[in-house]
C-alpha cells in the first residue's frame, strides 16, 4: 500500500534519522548516543506518495523487513526497539551505560 511521503519522512525524523538535502532527501540514522551510523535511506523531491517497491527498498536500507518498516512508520516500533534491532543485527554497536 503506497504511503504519503510526508508521513514517512516525519516518522523517520522522529525515530532518530537526520534530514539532509541533496539531489534527494537523505535520512541518516544517529544512535541514541548521538553517533552517526551507516544506516540511511532517501526519498525523492516532489513526490507525494511512495509506492510499495520503493518502500521495500527503503526497508532494506534501514535494515528492516517490510513489515517492520511499516511498524517503524506507524509507530508501534519505537526508536528504542529499532535501535535494539540494529544492535542485534550487528549494524550498530551497543553503547555502554
């Protein structure tokens, strides 16, 4: 099911992704400790909806299944849960308490 680009972008920024303008809208994930990670995704300028194919690619870029990416956008998967998934995958390192 296509999603509104504004909803996806708003959700990403509320979950720790930082926005950067360029030839596309780039979103880089920063850990809770404020460290830049290798996790990123992007959206195109000027589109209003993101189709299923692109949502699937964005999910892979964010190191999630499509179902988990939908949960991230819809908010049942919060930032702590997302970061826990990234740590368990070895994508980012756990920060000492």
